[in-house]
C-alpha cells in the first residue's frame, strides 16, 4: 500500500480442564487482538497500534475476573544513514485503567524514548 504498512494478529483460545471441567483456566483471555498501521516517509516512520483482550478469570473457581480492555499507542521514529534508529512515543494513549489480574491495575499512560543500534 505504498508508504503504508498494516499488520494485525488475532488469537482465539478455547481452554478447559479435562480432569475437572468446573475449573476455569486463569490469566488467559479467550480473545486477543493486535493491530498496527505505520506510515513510512523517507527516514521517518509513524506508527499507531491497538491491543485488546477479552475478560480473563483470575481464580480457577470463576469467582474473580478481570474485565476486557483495549489500549492505543503511538510512536514516531527516525532512521539515520548508519541504520541507528531513535523512537519516541506514548503507550496507553487515552490513559485507560485496566488490569490483567483483578486488584492490580496496570500503569496508565506512559512515554518512552528508545534507541536501536544494529550490531
């Protein structure tokens, strides 16, 4: 698509305990989705991405669950002629409150700068 790159992945996970069907699989969402779009402009690359997961059980008896969530991220990077790349961005752009395990929230919006140096 010209200067655009699109990528995505989806996972459907259907787990169950064969020895005890009453037990719920913990810490694994049934649905997981990742999607990203990148625009390449000469040495610049701009990327928007989204990660989403459905609810997950935190206790095997099913009495505690974490809600599903979606978070959005942005980053931009510049590649120098020697293939060194610097990127900066924001994770969890909309400062969404979410948790993998009930009662333990993940970090809110965060910013980063990273350097990639080929060896």
